[in-house]
C-alpha cells in the first residue's frame, strides 16, 4: 500500500513563481525508500525516537501511532532537494521550500525554558540566513508538557522560552504551530519547521481569541502562534486546534464533544481561507491524550470527515490538562 493518501501540489504547471509543487502524504514504505527519492524534502517517522540517522531529512517523532495508521509522513517537492546540518540543526531545501529540525536535551540547556529559547534562536537564525526566509509552520514536541503547577508548568515555561527566542530576532508575525507532549525520552525537545521563499498569510479564527492575546490566567507569556497559515502556494497549514471557544476550554471530560467542537473551529478556518471541506488531499494528524479514547475520536472523525480524508491518530498530551484531543494538518486546494 504505497502512498494512498497524497495531498498534492498547487500552482500552475506545478509551480507558482519561485515556489515548486509541495506534496504531503502518509506512507508505509520504509524511510530509506522514501529518502532515496531526490524530491523528498522530509520524512517523519512516528512512534520511535533515537539517535538521528545520517540523512538530515529524516526525523523520528516520539509519538506512537494508535491502531493501524500509516507510520510515516512524507514531504516532497517538484524539485531537486539538497540537505545538510549545522551543529544541532538539520535542514533540507528544494523548490523554494525548506525543512529544518532541531533536537535538544534539556539537561544540556538548563531546562525547558532555556532549551526552547535556544531552539528558536537557532531556527530563526537559520531561516533568516536562507533563501527560504519566511517561516510558515512549526511543530514542537516535549515530554511531560503538563507537569508542574501554575507558572511552573512545563508548557508555560516552553511558551516563555519560545517567546524569548522569537523576540531576540524581533519576530512579531507568528507562524502556525503545534505543541504536544510526547512520552519519549525524558528531556527531549524536538522542533521542526517549514519555511518558504515567499511569505504566507497568517489567519485567525473569529470563534477564538488569538493565542498571543490570551489573558494572564494561562501564564505570564501568551503562546506565540497563528491559528493557520495560508502558504504561498495557497494551501492552508493548520495549527493545533482543540475545543477552545474564546480563550476557554469546553466540554471537560467529554472527548466526543471536544472533537465536535474542534471540527467547528476547523470549519471556521476553512471558511476564512475560502477553501472547501477536507478531502483526500487534506492530511490530518489527530493527537489523543488517552489511548482508550481512540474509538470515540474515530467515531467523531467519521461524523465530520469524508472517508477519503487521510488521518493518523497519535498518542500525545495536549497543552491544557483538560483537553483530550487536538487536530492539525493541511488543506491543499
């Protein structure tokens, strides 16, 4: 079963200005097979962590798959891809797109706040020095995301470090983003990103308060991300989305209702971007806090999505303790 769920490219004859066609798909081929293709920009292998391999395009994501979903996410472009590394940062580029990843051990960086600050400083320095200088989308995975009380919660400390790293380079136009807690190696902070040679357009959700405007009750530093990013190829990169209305979490303890509310928020983002409902070219990642909730989440997916929509369910913790499910992904028009 090779590549049944492909989200295909945008642009006339495969390109739009400097931007080549971008494709995101869930795959079952071995990572090495995907990496043999010169058009492969990145391969994300779910469910395992370990020492980085020799290819900078390959990242092992320590979020286990739930049930039998396809184990890899592949980004490819209609162009030749080159790659390399610079200290703790690994990168690949082709067709006006750039993949960058950073893995840091918090023990070597004096905790999660310092580690996230360093990761974002490295990321912004790298992106701004490259032809693909417009940061579009970032994923952040850290362990024990909800550990700690009050402002000592690890997610709040991560938000503070991220904001410091962005502020160090005077970043005020935030990318789309996801932050999820993994159950992998203790102290592993993993950040990976997509940037492009042309700017995107950040989108907000009128059902929700913009994350950077959250009130003080959610921590001393509000989260620094946009709800979605309209990419320069007109595709939509959707941030981690959950059952939040205004700034408050809803449907405590009811994973099905939370999933339904999440789809209401996703629907609003599609409406704001002028894109139709999710289809076979709309790969979605669904993060589920409790393994036993997977059947209820799958039932919600069946209520809201065409069966052709490619989805993977991953076991991961959401940034607020009361939230049980979160969804991010892509909508290629």
